[in-house]
C-alpha cells in the first residue's frame, strides 16, 4: 500500500483540509499511476514521496488562488497524467472538470482513474487546444483554464485564454523563473483579452522547490483569429 504521509503533512503545512476519503482517492490514484506507468510513459516521477510532492501537492497549491470553488467549470489544458485537474476534482467535488490532452493513451489511463475513483462531472477530451479553442461549444465557455504544461507563457496563453469566459481566469502554474516569461508575454496576454491580476509564490512542502501561480483575468473577448492553427502558437509565438 502506498505511503501517503508526505501528502498528509504537506496539506497541513499548506493549511488545506484533507479527509480520509480524499486520502484514499489519492492513494488509489497513485497506485494506478505507478501501475500504468510500467506499460505506458505517463510520468518520470513514480516514487511515493516524489509523487506526493511534485504531482499531488504541486497541483493542490492551486487552491491558494481561492478561485477554485464549488460550481466552477474548469479545463485543464495539456493535463498529462491528470495534473492539476484530477487533484482539483478530488479536493473540491463540486467543480466540473474537463481534462484536455493531445495524447490519447494518457486519456485512456485517466478514464480508468475517473472510473476507479468514482469521480463524477469530470471528462477527458482528446485533441489540440488550437482546434478546440475555436469550436463554439468550447470557446469562452469555462470559468477557469489552467495548465502545468511545459511551454512558455505567451504560447500557453494562446492555448488557454480562448477557452475562458470574460470575467473568468487562466491560472498558469509556472516555475521560479516566471518574471522573465511575464515580460515576454505581456503583449500576447493583452492581445488575447487577458490581464495579469496576481502572482502567488509557493514553496512546496517537504522540498526546496518553489513555483508560482500566475492569475490572469479574462477582461475582454479573444479576437476570432486566435488561437491560430497549424502549430503557429509554438512556431511563431505572439
């Protein structure tokens, strides 16, 4: 059985409540992650303590923004192994969560996680963000978009902001070197209808890792020409 001590002590340090049901859901999630990772490459992080810190606690820190509350619709772009989307759903069951990724095999794993953990109002979508961001049923239809994906902020903003309603938020989960990225992304964020509202510095419990939560408010509609297709957000960032 997986050891969950680091997760439990870390949540206490963050001042975030964790009950027995949630602990058991995280335990099962970790065991499924470790089991599936032997068959397909989901994550390089599989050690009990490392998963608790670098995946679970890292994801849970998004609650420090105080934007993730009951009734909110959330899309997790480039969810990978389900981070932060699945931990968000475990911690606040009243959210409606969409896990979005371009790699279908990860989503097959996540569908198993959703089923085994008994999670409701959570789904997976296989596709490219620049294609779904222009579809009427997805465009500007979420309260919050978030991403832990490894891409620069100007690229992530073009992927994520088109999904967010005016008045909603894009929460980017970034590493310690975010100031440089902010400088290089101000124009892109403005063009896409966003405005940086706050930056929260986080030290992950039981580690020397620091990261940032960048809160970008959607203040106006994203122009119809964004997101651009054909891989342009990556090839030619705003």
